[in-house]
C-alpha cells in the first residue's frame, strides 16, 4: 500500500496543477466569429480549435499547441488558437453554442454536434484504442464485476464515451445495475479518475488507454500499483468537425495537413505526442455505430442528453 505522506504529496501536486490549469482556461476565451490579427494588412483570421478534455488543459496545450503552429505554417493566411476546457460540461457548452470553428470532440459529442451546425470531415485513426478500461488497485481484492457492488467507482464525466458510457455499459451487461449498485463518482477528468483509484478514494476507476499510458509513463508507481481489470470493445475514434460557416476551402486545407502528418518526420513527431498513428478521412455516416450504441445505452443503462 502507498504510505499516507506519499499519497498526500501526490494529491497536493495533482490538485495544485488542476487549479493552475483552470486559471489558464479562464484566460483562453474567444468569440464565435473569426478574430483578426494585428499583422500586415490585418488579413489573418483567427480560428478557434477546441479539443475535448482528452487530458487536463495544460497537457492539452502541451500536446496540441505544436499542431496549431504546424497548421499555421502550412496555411499562412489563417491563425489557429487552441482552446481547452476544464471539464466536459464546459467543453459541451462551447461546442453546442458554436464557439469553435474546428473541434476534436469525442464520438458522442461528434454525433451531437451535427445538431448544432457542425459537419464531420475526419477523425483520429487507431480505433482499437477507443475503448474503455476499468482500473483497480492490484491489492484491492476485486476479482469479479459483482465485487464492485455498493462501492465507489470513478468516471471522468457523464458524457465521456470511452471512459464513462462504454465502461458503464460493460458493467451493466456483466451483472450490475449500474445506477443502483454503484456509488458513481464523476470526478471531472481522465487523470482524476485514475488518481482516485491510486489514492484509494474509489475501488475502481474508468478511463481509456491514451491518458492511462501517458500518466503511467510519467508516474511509474501507477502501473506498479494499478492494473487494467476489464476493457470494452472499441468504437470509432474521436471526430474532427468544422462549423458550417467555415469556408470549405479552408476545411479542405486543414484536412490535407492533418491527413498527411503520418507521411513526414515532423508530422509523426506531432502524432507521437497524441499517442496516435494518423488522422483519417471521415464523414457523418462514419459514426453511425456510435448512434446505435448510444441508443442501446440509453435503453439499458441511463438516459443521455
């Protein structure tokens, strides 16, 4: 077991980081319409590129900030401003109000965005990674799904597809009545869900592979003391969407840059930051299996917005 002082130290560091990230997000606001830079001729439009909470805001800027600079280098007539959100609710509000010109939503948010003026033009590859995983402590004594009954289990947010909805569906179809049998804790982020298990605040926690691999690589004690107990089947990975009023020529330019990243060394380095092999073409129909899953989930687990 982890000693209390060690736990306390890790929790203090984690919470301090989260507080700083929320402050950073407060400084990262934008309007719906393109902004204009103060460059020569004032011709460069600024497009807001929103990333759903794959990670906490600071980590999102570390991972996706270089991608924005790469887009600007390849499309010099446009500027791209990355916007992270402190949690899923904040991101959903921005996406569904049309704040983003481009965005990378999870598949559930992707299909919902179609009702709010967006269209799909691509997606992340590596669909095998888009699955839920449920972590427990190795010394927890949790062996069967039924062992979770009556116990606290952490999830990032109700609208997190891979890290919440898919694990909840897995548990529901493997012996639990999720909404009655579990003490569900929505903790706001992937990292929080993992850390709740590590610190013993929950007996299990759901996330998905990329944030687990990244956090475990940075903090080896996590993989020493936690294990993946169960995992779900995959669904199509996160979508790329553009707001309907963004010029189709620009969408095509952005798509060409993103879909070509795996073809050159600099692009592969950017993808490596994302734990991704490539972006790929997609359209609204690509996510039909997600529509089908959400319908079944709503019937068997809980209503969804």
